[in-house]
C-alpha cells in the first residue's frame, strides 16, 4: 500500500508489526528486550496487558522452534561438555 511507505525505514531504524506480520525492522535482543523497559515485551505489557505480552512471547518461541527445525541446527557433544578448567 502506498500509505504504508511512510512507516517504512530503509535502514530498519524501527520495527513495524501489523496483523501479526513483521513489515519492517529487525527483531533482535535490543528490540525484544534485554532487561530494559524499552523492549517489545515491556511495551506490550505496559500498553496492553500481561496476556498480550505472553501471547507474543509464545508465538515467537514457536516460530523460533519451527525455524530451527526447518533450517537445521545442531550442536556437538564438545559444545555442551564443560572445559577442563570447569571440571
């Protein structure tokens, strides 16, 4: 839509979500919430309620699990074994 162009940022300076669809921006640690009150989850909690924030977290967790399952993600035993210093 032509009116949506005014909300788009070519440098992904902000996130635009409409009808549960990410239209522009990147969802990273800083955007989702890295312990601050400026992240997506805190904003949803403040502007809506805990159910909306929880639903968003749940949907992102399901999306992440599906993406990892589809694109493949594996770790080896060396990745999860403690180093000699920790033993």
